[in-house]
C-alpha cells in the first residue's frame, strides 16, 4: 500500500461513511433478500425518499443511500477518533475520521453476517443523545 486507503463511501442517516473497499464485493441496484438497512445496523433514523443501493459485503448485504462512490484516501487524511468522541460515540464499528473534498467521513468496519447478533444495538433512544442520535451530545454545539 503506497500511503492510500481505498474506500467505498456512502450515506446513512444523513451521515457520510466509508468502509475499506476490500470489504465490499459488489454494489447492487435491486434489493436482494435479507438486506439490512445501514441505518438499522448503525442505530440511525431510517432514510426516507432517498435513492438506495445495496452493498454486498461478505455475506452481509447493506442497504445505503446515494451517493455511493469508490475513493482513495491518503493516510494523512485519516485520523483516529479523538478520545472524547470515541468515548461518546455509540455507532458500532466506528474506527476513524477521514477528510476528503466533500468534508468529513466516519470510517467504519462492517461486521460479517454471523456477528450481527453480537452487536450491542441500543433500542430507539436508549443510551443516545437528543432525538435518538448515536452521539450522546448535540452535534454542532
């Protein structure tokens, strides 16, 4: 690797995410059986009225909002989660923050399908900030 990380970027619950491209085998335009919405997996509010795509990720098919794109991030644009954010963030699989021309991306690692039942996904509003946010403090304040 020459100082770059290939990622697939997508939107879920109005938040921009990135996963390592090696985790994504295909992007589908038609929903396959057993697909799970990224918002459900990440504990975010459901998407409404957005164009959707499905990412096939090692036995897990994840429904995400557009835009979905392949990007190459330089390692100097990827940063570990700041300690306060890491301590307060309840999104499963959150690993780092990355910056690109469009702003901030939350870099996550997706679980394989057999580990989905092990995720500690809170019930709506449980252990969450205002409005069921996965952040325990208001964003932008």
